C-alpha cells in the first residue's frame, strides 16, 4: 500500500521530476532540501542513472513507496558547498551518491563498513530519514548528503558513466570480491545480460577471469563475445549446451530477477563452486539439497555494497577502464525511457542528462 511521507519545507529550493501515484508517470516537481549541515556535502546533480528499481518504486510494485516520489540513486555531480566539519571533499570535486543515503552508524554491519546490511539503512529515494522526512532522489537538480555516504569520482571517469557504477557496478563487484571470484584464471559464469549482467562481465574480465555468459536469448551471443569480451556463451534452455559445460565454472553471478531454473546453474559449478543470486525473486526457491551437498557447493546472495567497498570499486573501475554501456537521455524523455526499460529495450543503462536538460518550472 502506498503511503505519504512527512512533508517538511526546508530552506533550499530544489526541482526535479516525481511520480504522484502508482501509475509511475513522472512530471515536474518543486520541493526543498535541507541546509548543508556541518558534516554534509551539497552538490549539483549533472547526471543520474535509471535503475530498474526506480521503475518498481515509481509504480509502488514493492508496496513501500511514498508519493510524491523523486526516483534516482545513481547520482553524479559537482560539489557546491561543504559543511564546516567535512574532511574528505571540497567545492568543485566530482562526487556521487549511490543506493544508500544513511544508516544507523552504530551496529556491527556499519562498524564493518557494510552499511548495505544495516537493519536501519536508508535508501536514497522513496524512503524516510531517521527524522521521518522523505528521501528525494537524483532525478533532481541538487543533493545534500552526509559526507560518509558520498563517493569521490576519479578524474578519468566521465560523470555520465559514474552513476551506474555506484549501483550496478558495486552490486556485481562486491560478490566477486567477497566470495573470492576475483582471481585471475578463474572460470566465472554470468546469468543474464542486462544492466547488472554486462557490468559483471566487465568486472570479471578486469579481474582476469574466463567469462561465460548464460542467457535464454541466442541473439545476445555476438554482443556478449564481440562487444563485452566474454569468452563463451551458453543458451540456458539448451540441455545439450548445458550438459557439455557441467562442472566447468568456479562461480556464477546470477543477475536475473524472474523465476528461472537454478538446478542447471548449480550443475555448471565445479566442486566448491558458488552461485551468487543478485536478482530479487518474490517466489520462494525450491531446490533439492543434494545438488549443493554433492560437491560442497554454495548458494548465496548479495546486495549492493558498503561505502568503503563502493569507493574501492570505482577506483578499480578507473584504473582498469571499466565503464557501463549507457544511453544518455534528456529529462523529458524519462517516461519513455521507463517504458523502454520495462521492455528491456536498452543497452544497458539509461542516464539522464540532468545538468543540460532539467530546467525549473516558472
């Protein structure tokens, strides 16, 4: 059920595009942001990626949305003001904000730099701060955030590429690193070739892995191998292809959010192999335990990344020239972009050109 957030009039005028109801249709919206506190960084948003979860939130498909809802958690821009106690940033720096805008800062996960697993973490759009006010996302001209949740964008990453790295990038980087799938020479499978999947291929290749893309779409083979640099391609619905690759993969990053058979994926793993689930599937999984017991295999999950890990990821991306494939669009195209995203008609991430196309209404 959709609910209303606590509307508070802050001193700083802001402008963006918002959904007003579960139709998900976005239109111009005037609102406000808080003053820059002593540990806050304020920045002008120049680009914001469109993530599939923005579509879910705009339409209240998870039942947690607040209206008016300004989507966007893949922000990149330039610092305009810093608080008196800010230590890491100065005016003019290239910065970004990803999926998280706040957390409790005191639990074990927060102390371990895993704010993404904090029981009280706050997402950048469509949630509530601890004071009950609503978080407005990056389909807007400005952002204010505690410096802890702000990421420095390396100079050699153009800002239009930065936003998707802060969500899709760290979502695949984190499990590759945590589960030890970042070693040269490993054989890594990637299930699904969308916004997450194409980034998983790029990061796995940057780690020196041999990468196999696993997809239901035969027409993605050329793209996977010739454009993204994958080493091989399997059609998941072809029993002969799957059988021929049994026991060949050290790990699999599964990015698919729809119900799909997991038994064939587990069969592709070597002994001690790991199948990491990133897609949110509402239907409970059903799996014979023997498929895991035979070979001591692991079925695990992972969700975005902590702030330290996110900074590490984007530094690695800069060093290894890992960038998402994007289509830059103006803000007044955003509803069409959402419709195309729902159909999977994008390679592989829409990015809104906020700086050049978002103009305040009179």
